[in-house]
C-alpha cells in the first residue's frame, strides 16, 4: 500500500462543529461535545474504488483512507477481515430467511473486535509520539492494548474492574502489561483514567485518544458491506457497551455511500444489552435520549457492563434515525443463546455474543426485524475468554474405564433406539 497521503483533516466537535487540530484530545472546550475525526470526503471519493480496495491485503487497513492516521499503519497490520458466515442452521432455528454472522470472535490477535480500535489508536499514538499507552477496560480492550503494545514495543498500563473473568485478566498479564484491578465498576475505572491521563500524559486509547480509537470500529461495517458483495444489509444487530461500536457501524454504512463504494439503501440498526446493565436499551424503549446511569451493573456479560455509556445518546439516535430498536437479555437467555450459536453454527462466542444473539431472536420473534429480510448479527468476542459463564451449564463428560464393555454400556444407555443393545453392536 503506497499511501502516505492522508485524507484525515481535523477533529471536529459532534455538537457545535468546531474544528480542532489532530492531537490527543477528545472533548470540545465550548460544550464538552465529543470530538470526532473529519475527512476530505470528496478527495476520498476520487481516490478509492471497489477495485482498488479489493486488490489490497485482506485486513481492516484496506479501508485506510477512511481511518484517522497520517502515515502508514504500524500496529495491528494483520487485524480484521474476519469471516462473514452465512448461518443457515441458525436461521432455521430462528425462523429467519437470510442470516449472517460477522465473526470477530476470531479477530487477530486477541479474539475480539477491540483489535480493530486498538490498531488505529496505537498507530495514532505512535504518530503523536507516545511511549506509554493505557486504557480503561471491561476486559477485551485490556487484552488488545496489552498484546498490541507488546508487539509494538510500547509500555502499557491497563485498568480494569478487579472482578473480571479470570481469562480476561490472564490475557492481559501474559503480555507483560501493568495490570491494575480497581475496586469498583467500570465507570469508576474510567473516571480514574481521565484523571491519570491528565496528570501523567499517557496515551489512553479510550480517553484522550478516543476519537482515533472509535474510528477503528467502522472497519467492521465496511467489511460487512464488502462481504455482502457491496450491499448494505437491511438489518444489523450490534452489542452496546459505551454505544461506540453501534454508532460507528452506522457511520461506516453512511460513509460507504458518501464515497461512492455502495448504493444508498435503507438500513436499520439494532442495539443489544444485558438486562443487568441496559441504560441505552432502556432509554430507546422509553422513547427518550436521556440515558439514566446504572450504578451497579449486574450481569455475566461483563464486557458490556458500562453503566454510564459515553456514546449512549448517539446510539439511541442512530437507532431512531434508521428505524431500528434495542433489546436486552437476561443471564439465562445469554447462556441459552451462547449454546444455540455453538450448536447450530460451531461458533463459541463470549457472553456479549450471547447477548447479541438473544436480542436478535427477540427482535425477530416480536416482528421488529422482518423474517424475510437480510440480517447481520455482530459477534464481537470469543467464548474461551468467558468460559466460567458456562460453569455448571453443560452436561459433564461421561467417564468410563478404558474398556469396550463400559463403552458399549454407555452408548446403549444414551441412545438405546439408535443402537439396539450391546449384543447387537458386537455382532456387526
Ligand atoms: C467493547 C465491546 C463491545 C462494544 O463496545 P462499545 O463500547 O459499545 O463500542 C462489544 N462486544 C465486546 C465483546 C466488547 O468487548
Ligand atoms: Zn463543541
């Protein structure tokens, strides 16, 4: 990719449109609105085409013109372009005609969609001259910052609620990151990080580097469009923590039209949360954009447990503007959905994936999502990282002596109709 040219012009306040230089800053000084990357779309339109993109390596960086960096990407060069799976067995189970799973459970290198946002944030952090990077995380972001920082030779600090899943903690420690468990929910971790960012001058990927970080999520949307042969799906179901991913997939669909990669088509955006931490869903369902914080999240979907979602307001608007909706799922429904996905499609998603599928099912059952239109469900994290959510939820393996007699007895006991009796098996 010989593309030192940049199309990324400024940071811009989402509220008042004030322009800011492309530094490590994330709020407007006039109205505290969030800053967002702004581009020269006319120049991008002239510079890219489907053919050009298709000739590039199969990574998220094939959409580089629409990402907020100045030079060549330097972090996460293999990230993205995860499978879009046509899910026929799951579609049958849900009574839907055409269903796809965007499977970021196998994203590189840390098995969640956060590898996308970190690739952009750390590339930009290096451009801005940071040697120490950090984050406030519900788990997956910590894993991705730790891994990508290690590979880039950067020092990293990750701050997490102390009671995360064991595997999420371990998957940060192994890379040599400084891992700090905070005795409090994510909101308190995040508030502390804002204070640290101000005082220590580190590059916090989701605080002072947030405008760059957030744009990485768009690549999930661009890939969905390209993998559907350059079409925007009618319905997309997306998990929500801060609400950023949902907002940015919406932006990706709009930008793809704006730069001429895809024809405009109506699309609806749906958000999914856990019942035990559902501030955005509750607001959407109440018909308001006022997000009421959830001070004590209580759900097995810890990666989505953000009680005061930074982009909740914008997520509600994206759903409203596109004619979408939100849903939430109980812990029991989340586990049910994890099993359904595994048993029908052979995909083991983390609890957030269970949330998204359970909510998609509700939206289909209630008629909010029509059964005969194309649906994409975003699976954003890997089940191996939240395995303890399934403790006691699966049948334990059978245990026998290494003897054929015990095996025969077991098979007959489990499936007497299919196998007849052990005597018959013996004579075959
Ligand atoms: C972080 C995360 C999300 C969504 O995060 P947003 O803050 O809404 O962008 C979804 N799924 C998983 C597994 C995550 O880790
Ligand atoms: Zn402003």
